[in-house]
């Protein structure tokens, strides 16, 4: 953790991993990261106050362990882990540091998820009601629904439209946008909305890379993604229709079926 902090907030301006960004995306990521970092700090402190004497460094389920579902725990099942991750990610956005964004996602996130899953196995044994809580609240990201969900999605759609219209989509900007859409894909409720943002992150990756390395005309597909995002604020966008019919991505389902068929042979 100390290494990540030193990488995020070095004593010099041009730290390892910092990347150049166009002006408009730079300010967008800086403001978004600043808001998220302040929120993550408050959320972490709130979670420690909520858990009180039950907090410990190791995995420890106490006798008559109460189920926390309100306060900071209404936003995520593991708010202290989730807030630390959000803090690091937002710090990366503020500093435009691609290295720490990748390190946190590739190293820190899997460790936190592994520990959280181990804790949940204990909690399920001690309290069967935890299953209902688990189905309704996200594990490692802020659970967003209702008005907050609409506001965040609207801002992101307008930002994507602005970046596309002003020709400010670079590889680093694309990476930042894909990351934010992926985060929302594991944050939004209901599940069909979350699925649509995971799908949009995939579409954005494909068309963005084609636009950067094949022909800029592929960036016009970003306007289609923006239209889908705006339409989905009130009605079901095509990605949501797919989820309601298949409860997942039919392409991945087909690949899974093929793998199972080959395994049987």
C-alpha cells in the first residue's frame, strides 16, 4: 500500500507512469478523480465507525457476529476494501498515472477479492441471511441505482460525446473511459444496466482501437454508444434487451457451450 501511495503522490511532477492527456479529458479525469478520492476517504472512515469493535486485521468472525447492512455497508458488502480500491483508482485519475491504475487492478484488486470471498464463506455459515444481502449489494464497488445512477451515466455519456466531437480520443483517454465504464458495469443496479455498461466498454475498446489504428471513421460508432447510454436512462437499450432475453452475453454463452462439448469428447 505504501508503494502505491509513493507512486501516486511523488515528490516530483513527472512521476513513473504518468501519461500525457488532451486538455479537456485531463480536466474531466482530474475533477472526477478528486470527487471520487474525497468520497472514498469519507466512506472508509464511515465504514470503520460502522463496524466499531468488530474490525480486525485478519479474517475473524466473532461470536454472535451481527450482519451490517446499513450505513457504509449499504453501498458495498466490503466498504473498507472497496473504498481503498476507489481511493487508489481515483488517485491514478488525478495524477493521470496509467502505471498505478494497472497495478491496482492487476495486483491489489485480486488480493482484496480473494480475502473478501473468504470472509463471505464464514459469514454465510454464521448467518444465512447474508445471501440476500449479497444478492442486492455489490462486493467491491459502490452500489449505484436510482437518481445517482442516472446522474453518473448522463455525465459520462456527455463526456464521451464531447471527447469524440473534439477529436480528443487518444489511447490513454480510451483506456480511462473503458475503465470507468467497466467500474460502472460492476457497480450499477439493476443487473441489466450493469451488463449494458460492461458490454459498452467492450464495444468502446473495439471501435476505439479501430479508430486509432485503422481509420478515424470508426469513432462515429461512439455516437451510437452515446445514444444507447442516453436511451438507456429511461428505456431498455439493446444491451439491456439482450440481458433480459439471455441473462448474459450470448457470444460468451456459445463459447462456453463449445468448450463443454469439446471437453465431453
